[in-house]
C-alpha cells in the first residue's frame, strides 16, 4: 500500500467554473490561464477538460509545447512572450500567440523570424501596474515598428493587467480602465484592435473590464479572486481536494510537548492524531496552531509544527477517530483560503505548491 497522500481533481467542477466565466462575460472570448501546471492541477488534464475555451494562456514555451504535443489545438498565448530569439522558431513551429511587452522582444522580431509563418501578436500596455508592458507614450511607436514586420499580425490584440482588482474599493482599477480605454480610442483612429483586460477579479468584480477577451485564472479552480468573498459567493466549485489519513494516534498527558521544538504543549490528558502529510507534500510550513482540517468531514485543528512528512492534530473533539480515518487538508468541504490565512499566504501558493510525491486522482 502506498503512502496515503493524494489530491482529487474534479474535472466537472473545472468545467462548471468555466461556465461561470461565460455567464459573467457572455460577449467575450476566453483565454483559460493554465500556467504553473494549471495552478498545480495538471496542465494537460486541465486543458483537455477545458476544451470548450477559446484559447489557453501559459507562461513559457515549455508549457506551450507540452500542450501541443498532447494534442491541444486551441490558440495558446505566451503571456510573458519569448525570452530569447531562439524561441521564435518554436513560436512559429507550434503556432503560438506571442505577447510583446518590452523593447528587446520587438528587436528580436525585427531581426527576422525563423519562418515565414504569420505570428499573432498581443501587445501589452502598462496602465499603472508597473510590472510588464509599454508606457502609453511609447505605445504608438511600438505599433508602428511592429507594422513594418511582415510576418506579424500587428498587433491583433492590445492587453493590460489589473493590479488591485481583488479589492472592489480600490481606486486604481478605475484609473487603469480609464487609461486603457483612452489609449485604445487614440490608437483606434489608425486601426481596429481587439482588446483584453479582465483577469478573474475583473471578470467577477469589474464588468467594465469585459472586452473582446477575458483571461480567467484562479476562479477556474474554484477559488475566489475577490477579497472578503468566498467561492460560494460566485457559485464556484473547488477543483482540488487534498487528502490523507490518520496514520497513528498518541494518548498523551497534560504537559507533554508535541513535535519539533515542543511549540505546543498538551493542556490536559488528550489524544493526538498524526497525519501523513507535511511540507514535503506541499502543506504550508508556517501554518499556525488551530489551522483547520477535516477528519471524517468534521473540523479538527492543527497543533505543533508542520514536519516534512507529517502534521499532528487535536483529537479532543474526535473521541471515535482511529488510524486509517480520512483527513481533508483543503478542498470541497474546507476552503483552501481558510488554510492559507492560517499560514499567512494565499490560496494560489497552496494549490501551486503540491509536490510530485502526492498522487493525483481525476474525479
């Protein structure tokens, strides 16, 4: 029998969440963002389950090639573009869409493409996020340079990225939208551009960001992108359920210290459970005492430090718990956001951090 540490991936939930995107932005095309191994859910299985989307968004050539070699035929957008001129040949070979966000990438294209295939360009505008993209002042000149490159569709789509859309009270999103729309209007006097603004938070919280293309990421996996809101508020369904089992139960005395460093001391005589899941599997190392988990679908609490292979749990409210009982670390019945808060991190990091030794089971 193998070690009891697994992650159930509910493909029906993934498709359900894609339908939520369509409901929220019915007039937009969809780029399903499946970078970082589909946020830890498995890039190929996610792409196959999301076959009804219009395009996929990835971070690198390696991810794009993996999808093409798995038979994925939809448009694939390289969200960070290329990192060197040698990658342009692969962009053409695998028929990929290319985001251009800096001068070095423009210069790579000007120096000549590796083939005569037409290359679709997404041009990124920086609208006050100050991470990637061209400034408003630079943009007209960049468009003009791209128009002179015969092998590019120049630029088919103008895009930007929202910095603070998860906070519905933050004023920056409105500023970004105003900046983007003014730029599009100015460029529109010269040519017609398709546009793309909305990430998951934009899709659910900022209808004005719904343009020709939307780019859902975290919401596809059943996690709320809006601060103070839960997945249930948007009818999103958790895709990943991370599970293990109790592998031992210790009967301890008042004053006994638990685990490395003895950071948690039994306040009374009590039973303590040991779960076969630790930071070597992707459980957050800095999860605090009291972090919730479920034993036989009933809440329990983490106690003591997280180890590489194990965590320990308080069984005082679980008098009938026994070795072999199922434990849910997060998933359908316990929101990953709850666990993330107890580890001073975000749900994105937890789902992306599941390690290779955890078995994946498709539901």
